[in-house]
């Protein structure tokens, strides 16, 4: 009987681990894009293309592990706001922000970026999907100020002409006042 108890607990533990792994992988796909972090080189190019300065407030939509937020805050001195729907990535990034003492410079919001007000952004970075980019266009038009710059990794906004393109990645820079 003791063997069956151990086997039962082992099976329950195994199922919990599998469920956790599936949730970690599937959660982002249900609510947005699959997690695909940009390389450090691409992140640097995104911020350079945006012309990021210490006067900017950057919003990263689907901030993942926070790499864009940290580079924006540490290298450029910008205020950075990340919005991440995945609770695991949110809590890991939140702890990393606290460990680096960047709570005053980086704000992290756990939730769906469609539900957040983006009006304070002067720069928006996004690496989602073509479908998500199409859905968020109306929100951008309603909430973003004319001088706001948007840098999209890989995906375009149909009907909008980018101000600049880095075809090597590809990256697309859009300026709200030029749409």
C-alpha cells in the first residue's frame, strides 16, 4: 500500500509539472503571440531606430523577460513601461527589476496591453504577429500622441508606411504624425 501511495504522489507531481510547462508555453499563444525574445543586437537596433533618449517614455507591448526595458533604462536613461500578460514572465521580470534597483525607472504591468492606456508613450516597441499588429492599429490611433514612434520587429501595419526600415532584421519605424 505504501508503494501505491508513493506512485500516486509521483503521478500527481508529474501531472502538475506537465500542466505547468504547458501553461508556460500555451498561455501566451492564447492571449497573444508565442514568446520569441529578440536578441540583444536586435533590441539595440530597435532602440537606435526609435531614436530613444532619456526624455522618452518607452512602452514595450509583450515585454517578456524585460530585455528592452532594461536596455532602455540602463543605457538610454529612458523611463520604461512593460506590459506582459504571462504571469510567470511578469513575476520573474518584476524580481529582476527589484534586484537591479530600477523600480523608479521601470514599471511593469501584468495584463493584456489592449486593456492598458498607452497615452504616456513617446516610443512603443512591439514584437507580436501580423494579426495582432492589425488589431492594435485602432488603439494606437486613439491613444498615441502625434510625435510617438512605434518600432515593430518583423511585422508591419497594413496600410501604414514606415518612416524607416532596417531590412536586415527586419524592423519598421512608424511615426504617428506621418501615418
